[in-house]
C-alpha cells in the first residue's frame, strides 16, 4: 500500500478516507430516516384502524333479542337452525372471496398457482397430451429398448445363422456322395498333409539359427556362420577372431 502514496486514487489518501467516512455517515442517516418514516406510517395506520373500529361500534344499532316460546308456531319463520344457516352463508362468502383473490393472484396456498387450482405435476398425463402422441412416444421408447437389449441382438444373430445354414449354403445332391466321394476326400486330405508339411519346413527354415540369406551351402549342407559378438562385452572373442586374419596378412607380406 506504500506504492505511489501521492496519487489521488490511492486508498490511504486522506481525501479518500474522509470521503468514505462521509459516505458511511450519510448512509447511516438515510437508513435512520427511512426507519423513522416506516414507524410513523405504521403508527398512523394503526391509529386510523382503531378509530374506524370505534366508530363502527358506535354506529351499530342495538339488537333486541326476542325469545319465542317453544309451544308457539312460527308460520313465517325460517326453516332450520339460524346458527347453521349463518355458518353456511359465511362459508359461501368465504369461498367466493377466496375465488376472487385467487383469480387476481393475491391468494395462493403452498403448492398452488394463481391460474390453476392444482399444480401441473398433479394433473393426469392423459389431459396434458393426446393419446396419439402418448402411443407414439411409447412405441419409440419400446423400439429404443429393443435396439439396446443384448438378448434381442443375440436372438437376431442366431436366427440369421440358422437361415444362412438352411438357405444360403451350397446345396449338394445325393448323387455327389456316390463313388467319387471317397476319392475326393482322400485327395483333399493328401493336399492338406502336403501343405502342412511345407509350412513346417518353411517355419523351421525361418526359425533355425543356421539359416542364412543365401540359403543352403553348395555341398548340400547349410553354411555355418560364427555368431557375432560385441567388442564391448566380449573383447577376447573379437581378438581371437581377428588373430588368424592378422597372421594371414603378415604371412602375405613376408612372401
């Protein structure tokens, strides 16, 4: 924080610190004023409500209660219990009021919406989409399940093999298995034995350590070539190999 302390945008500058403090004090004063106005408005609303309540009690006329004896017949009276009728009337008024508030979006219970009486996830699927679309979706789902089922693939492969063996294979008549069937099998067996023998000879020639690129030696036997050694690991073998060559070279010079 000590880098460039003389700049106007520095955090620890005195002017910036004073500005921040003034802003904080102003914010506190505004919050206090807003809270005071809210308290005053709430107090005025409460006082107005109490005044209207007292005025309503004073303006309400006194109700005289008249007791009717049990043996007197009331020809023009209401049928049933008056208390029960008043309860039903209050319930009807309450339901109407709730309906109006729900229509306006003022009253919504938990899990309900302002436009519907029940949430969307409680509605049946048949009402949300037609039967044709549902059947199409079901058929698509069934096709996907059959395509991903390994048992169906195995059964299809098995049926294809059976059809190929029963229909696609070469049809041989009973006459081909007559007298020439034995000679044909013997010829095929002899060819197979000869082919296997040639393959074994070829493999032995490739895998034999005495085999060379030039093939067999002129004398009928394969030429033998001494194995090569690295001078780093077998110096004595390399010296023993080079010694006859050096001797021949010296003998040639003497002659």
